[in-house]
C-alpha cells in the first residue's frame, strides 16, 4: 500500500537521524532509494528521479538562499539589522516584539515567497534575539508561521495562483477572501505556538556565521533610511512585478522585463549590490576600528616587555606592530583604499562586504545539501505514483466539496511533501465540483489551506526551518508539522464560515 510505504519511510528516517545520528543529507538519500525499491521503480529510474528532484529543488532555491545569506550577513556585519531591529523596538516596545515581527512578516510575505522572505527577515530575528537575550523561537516562530500562511493562502504565490487559474477564479477575489483568513490563522497560531511547552522548553542557539556577535554602539550603526531601502528594494521589485503580471498581457516585452526583475534571485541580487554600496563602508570602518583597537592594546602590552623597553632605552626604534598605521593590511583588507588611515572609497566597501559574503556561505553548504536531498526524496514519492493512488482512492467521496478539496490536498501534501504538487494534483481531481455551484475562489482557498497541512520530512521547507533554527528532527516535527496543520485547519474553518455568506 503506497501510504504505508510513506509511513515506513518517515519512521526509518527518524531512526537514522535520531538513534543512529546519521547526517540528514545521507539519510534522505538512502530513504529515497529504499522508497523507490519498495514501490517497484527500476533502479536507474530511482537514481534519475533523485537527481531530478535535487536539481529541481535547487535550481532557483540555491540562488535565493545564496544571495539571501549574503544579504543577511552584510546587514548583520554593518549594523543594518541592528538599526532596523532597534527602530522596531522603539516603535512597538520590547514587550510587543512578537507583534512587530508578525506585522513585518505579513507585509513582506504577501508578495514574497516563503524562502525569500525567510532569509530576508531572519537577520532581524537573530539580531533581536541576541541583543535582548530572547529565546530564538519566541520571535522565530511567529515569523515563520505568518510567512507560511501568506505563501500558502494568497495569490500571487504559485500554489494559489495555479489553482485559481485552473478553476477560472478571480485572483483579486481570492486575495480579498484569503487575506482576512490568513491574518486570523497566522495570528492565532503565531502567538500561541511560541507559548506552548514544547517551544518554551527548547533553547536552540543561533547557527554560527549567520549573524554577528558584535555589540554595536549607537554611533556605529548606519542610517536607518539606508537599511530600510536595502530591505524594501526586493519587496518592491517583486510586488510591482506581481501586480504588473496581473495587468500586462503575457508575451509582451514589458511583461518579460517585469517578470525578469520580479524573480526572487534577481531582486535579492539587486538588494545585495545596493547593500554593498550603502553599507559596505560601515563594515570596513568597523573592521578598521577593531584592528586599530587591537594594535593599541598590543602597543601597551609590548611596551611592558623587556625587549621593547631595552630597545627604546638604547635609542632604537620601537618594534613594528603588525597591522598598525601606514599602508598595512587592516582587518584583512589591503590596498590603497586603506593606505594612511581609516578606509574609504568603493574598493574598501567591496572588499569588506565580500569578506562578509564569503563567511555567510560556509554554514549554508549543509543547509543547501539537506534541502536538495529533501527535494530528491519528494520526487521519488511523486514519480512512484503515490499521488495517482490517492486520486484513485478519493474519487467519488460524498462530502462537502470544500471539505473534500481540503482533505485531498492535505493527504497528498503529507504523502509527497510538495505543496505545489498537492495543489496542482488536487485541481484536476476536484475541478468537477465547481458544477455544484460552490464559489471557485473559496474552492481555491480550501485547496490551498489543505496543502499547508502535515509538513514533515519530505517537505524541503521543513529542512530550511530545521537548519536555521538549529533544531533536532523530532523537535522540528513537533513544532513545524503541528503549526502548519493548525494553520490549515483554522483556514478551512474560515473558508467554511465565508461560504455561509459568499
């Protein structure tokens, strides 16, 4: 039975990663091969399915995560994330930090994909957690929950947009109906889950090299306007593109241009280059100040040594100190931009920012590998025909069309992992239900609410959440799987309530 194979695969993955402590990348690959064998796939097809899944998952994701990590590190090292976080707290107060993060996530998440918004906002979460000594999940959960909700419920995200097109539903009406449901569902779950005992007893640490441990003085922080501009640019680019694509005819030159600049990696790259120009100088100045401070401390220390004292007393020159003054290499950056004192100019900005970018990619290697392996596992489940099996089993069920659409989407999501695969598959199964007179926009929302449920080890987003929040596999299941399912259930209730008046 196909669903039994899925259950056995999940159980084996838990054993490999929790009992045997096997690396997630290796464990996912092994379980994907086993699932293919149990489903009777040819051995060569299993391998090609895994590689297709890895490639399909990472084709754009690796660009999004790479540019996003670089942008986040530049914001962190320059003090930009600190400046924005400090300003948010001044407006909302430290007691309302969760509300500040939730509202920011809602505004950004309406137009930006989950992964893109996640890597854009995670530096702010890390900064607030570090500066105010908060639990990481206290702010991280509301952010992730709100972003998951907007990504799953609302056009112009790919799942809702694809189903709206299949059902010939109005994208504008779907957004209008879905927004209050998303706000309610995301708000309820986003503020309850951090207060649950499972979240409160956990204290995961911020992953190394994804942020900075520096404590910034007020005068060291960059201007707020520059920081907001860097963060706002990719949001604006994707929002303008999404709106334009709803109004401009496909295939036109204007549509192609707007689509290009609305792609997540392009928007993040533009923001990264802007951050290098606007904030890179601050990174260079801070590095110079740190090096100068270290040199001063070295001078004091060496002046107390017998060799230093004897040399000076004899009338000789003081020993040269590495990195002090002149045209030496300051903070790892050499060249004329640093000659003679504090760094300035475009060269210093680029050198300092590129050093931060290089540091950001080191911890991303394993995150990207695990997400890619998750995509391979998901593709084996899809290619082995599990979605087709569910379609056959659920054919002819006699229940409310909205509940039926939600249930089928939830089952397929649990089985194959991909919310996009779930909604596209369900669109073909439940399209005949439109003949019952149900609102096509509400049917879209029923499908998308079901597609968020039961996120687990076959969902690449599951691994993104796990790795960034430094959680064990079991704890990730307890947190992400439950909150995604709760959001989906509340969403269905909202759809059913709307069906009474729409």
